C-alpha cells in the first residue's frame, strides 16, 4: 500500500522503552502496512548480557529497528520507529532518533526503574515524549498518579495505560503523544 499523491505531513516518531516492554507488539498492532521488524532469536550469549528479570519467557529481541506506518484522517502520516531497548544499542538508538518529533516510552510496572535510562536518553535528545504503561498478565496494577510519581514525570507529560496488543488502546497512546507534540510545536506566523 503506497501513499497517495496528495500533499501529506510526514511525522517521524520513536517507540522506545526498555528490553522486553512490547515495542514490537505495539507497532505490529498499529501499522497499516506489514511492519518491518528485526527480531532475532536470543542466544545464550545474549542471555548473559540482557537482564531477563521479569521477562524470563522472552525468546526473541529486536536487533536494529521496528518500523510501521499509520495514516491519520487528513494529511498526517505517522512513521513509527521502534528502537532496541538494550544499552549496547545506544549508538544505533541515537541514529534512529535523528529527525524524530517525539517518542512514546513504553513502561512495564514489573520493571519501572528500567524506564529511567530510556527517558534520560529521550530528554538528552530534546524530544517531547509521552509514557504508555503496557499491561502484562502478571503486571501489578497501580493508579496513574502513583505511576506518575514513581516515574518522576513532569505534570505535562502524558501518561496512559494500555495493552500493546490492543489496537484501540495502542492508538490512544499514540494519540496522546501526537497531541503532546503538536501542542508544543511553534505556531507558524500568519
């Protein structure tokens, strides 16, 4: 499916978060095209490097990027770039982040502290971001205000709860990010 010939606004967004938080699943849920993903089977060597606490059943990992596209009504086309969550991929993450207008950080209540490094990298890159707490069957549930406090989020930073497998909930998270980014963009002079 190709984009039409109408004038469109193309927006690059990151889908970021720690290892095993659901970035690939999130993009797969939303992309209107077959998503590009670079998931590979985890090796024993990788298991020695990657912290599998809280994600013991994980058998694959993204080794480069995930990519998906979503066209919104009007002329807005969102390009979603999923970034690897491991520290060893930080140089690749920095390359992927160039030109992005914002980032959606996925977080997991089983491992909230793992989100801080990702949020730090996004803040260092000067990107606006929203946080989507992805629910897993064994995730402890917390009130959004409690999560906001634990994640030390600025009051203006959007925080949503979602299930990355659910297209509507994933869309709500992306809408929160896009609204946050668009609200902060400089207005063009008339």
